[in-house]
C-alpha cells in the first residue's frame, strides 16, 4: 500500500515537525519493526543528505523534525518537498516484515521580514 498526502506548509529555514502514527489492518496502533524516511524535491534530488534516514526502535507515534537547510529555498530545489516514509511491520494475521511506503508533499513559504 502506498499513498501520497499533503502535509501543509513550512517556513523557510525554520522548524517543521511532522507527526507520524501507524495502525495495522485492524486499525490497532502498531510499532513498526523498521522505519526510514527521505526528503526530496520534485525532481527526485535528496535534500540535505536526507536519504533513508533510519529511526532506531520506532514506536507507534514518531516525529520527524526538519529545520534549517532541510527547509532552504534554492534556485535548483524550489519550494516543494516530498517526504517518503518506509516501514515494515508484523501482522498477526498476514505475516511478518510487511512493507508500507507513504509519501507526502509540502510547500516552503518565504520568511516574512518584520520591521
């Protein structure tokens, strides 16, 4: 199963926290066995070396914290980012090591100059 969703928007070079949570086929909270995430632009370029970042001992709810150069607007990378999360989980009914890949996009807004 793979889905794509909109995560909202972030502010350039600020902090953007993405909450993730996981449920099995019975809608029961489940901790993934493995979890990685990647951050890319629409052309598939990895942003700030964020390729297959591993989460050790993932839990039912995890937070991905992006900041600084993760959220930099550049001529080559533009404003749109795609976050892809890959997990494996064990199901009591359907087997172990089942993969799930989900992707979401967000836009980076300019910093506002406040006098």
